[in-house]
């Protein structure tokens, strides 16, 4: 459980996801204080949340493969289970005893009922997983149509709108057209606003995170961040603490995430002073 403060609720949730190194939909959080911009800076309050990672176990790729194998050949899977049981038994008794137990175990009516129940459950689980994968494609098409309606109200010529799965928990939204630069805005301020708008809509409606790409703008920002990190690596090796240059737009969030991936054992935080933000890195392991 961690307490997080940020200028807005959205930024607090995003910061929590970065701190816990997980997707936003894997978070559970309680809003302690709603952020407020105040009036002319008077009465301004930060958003404060208490966040933690949801306590559930995710299926790995191997687990889905096991489910698929079991669904196609459940008898073989049950034999493997019995084989593991026999190995454990042989540690504390003779293998002859284990063979006897094997016969009793597999001929037992209770085991047969468990086998049938297990077969049905695993097959249903796999079918549900396959159905979910198919539903993502339909969901992408639905969001594309809704995005076209939304962008039709904006004074920009955006003729390419594409929504595809990015990973298991994220959808990639690609926008391109004659007015892509205008949609991004100076220092990416329109891009950032649109990203928050789409995230709040899609996450609350469909429980997916998003990766917004406008004419490869995000990709270029990530490449610039990588180049800057390479330039400061020598300073990071010789300095106890390091402060980046002022960062604008989404640079700060991208660089914070990337630095924490490269230096997981170091204290790295995003600071903001007036209209500038920068990252502080403690080089003490």
C-alpha cells in the first residue's frame, strides 16, 4: 500500500502504475483527496490516493498452453498428475506400494468424478480464453467507430484511425492525417490532453489501458529519451546524485519509466517546480 500525490487524479493513478511497474487496470486505489486547480492558483490542492496492486494470480503463457493441452488430451494430463503423485509416494515408500496405490487411485469412483469435472472446467476455461481473444478484435472495431465520431467534432483532418491490441492489457490507438501536428500541439500539450481523455474513457468503459500514437510522435519521443539516457550514463556512473535537464510534455513520464527499468535498485523520482519538471536520480545502490 502506497500513498501517492500528484497535481491531478489521472497523474496520481499513472504514477502509481509506474511505481508498482504494472498496468493501471491492475491497481486498486482509494481516493483520499480530489485534486483542484483552484482559482488563479488560490485553493489549489493535489490529488492524493492510496494505491496497491490487485491481489490475484495471472495466467502465464505456459499456463494457457497447459490448458490447451489438457482440453485436447485430458487423459494424458491426468496421467501426468498421477505420475507426479507416484514419484512423491516413492520417496517415503516402496515403488510396489506406489503401484498398488496407483491402481486404487485411478479405479476410484471419486477420482473418476474429479477427472470428469476437471476436464469440463479446463475445457470451459480454454473456450472462455479463446472467446476473450476474439472479443478484443470486435472491441477494437467498436472503439474505431466511436473514435471516428469523436474526431469528427474536432477541426482536424485525421484520415487514418486504427485500434489494435498492443499487449494483453493495452490497446494501441494510431492516428494520422494532414493535421497530425496540430493534434499533437506545441510541446505535445494537445497529445497529452487527448491521451488523458481517451484513457479515462476506454479504461472506465472497457478496462483497457491505451498507447496513443499520433503520426509516430510517441515513438520519436521514446527514441529521443533513449538517446538522452545514453548521453547521461557516464554522469550517472560518476555522480552520487543526478538531476536531468528540464523535461516538457510527456518526456518526464517516458523517461521516468525507462530509467526505473534500467536502474531498478536506485531512487528515481519526478519533481516539478513552477512550470518545469525534471528527474532526480540517486546513484547509491
